[in-house]
C-alpha cells in the first residue's frame, strides 16, 4: 500500500481562476475535482490543471500551508507557482 502524502496544491480552473487545497492522496483528489465531485468551488469549473504542489510531513502542516497560500494575492500565488517565492512579502 502506498504511503499517504500530505500535499498542498494550487489548481487552475478552466475559467482561469486559481484554487488552493490540501489532500493526502493527490491523484484521487484531482480525479474528483475533474469529475465535478471535488470542492464546491471547482464544480462546474473543470477541467482543472495542477499548477503547483508541495509535500509536507503532517496533515497539520499541509493545512496550515493551504491557509497561508489562500491569503496570498493572485499575483503572489502566480509568483509561487513560477518559483519566485522571493517576490512574496
């Protein structure tokens, strides 16, 4: 059995908006988002595309990172996606 991963991720929806979430099974979560069974926000905005992900040791770390990323502006999220974290204040 595959060990669970705690992942924080950013998706781009088909309408160009960004969605941030966390999961312990990224592959299954992406399938659910694209099947319209994921988060309420992504329903009707599929298909979604994985733009960014980072793994964490614990569920709590992944959830805390998700909350932090959700507070960023779109410009800051795009900088994170493109590996320009130094741009973020």
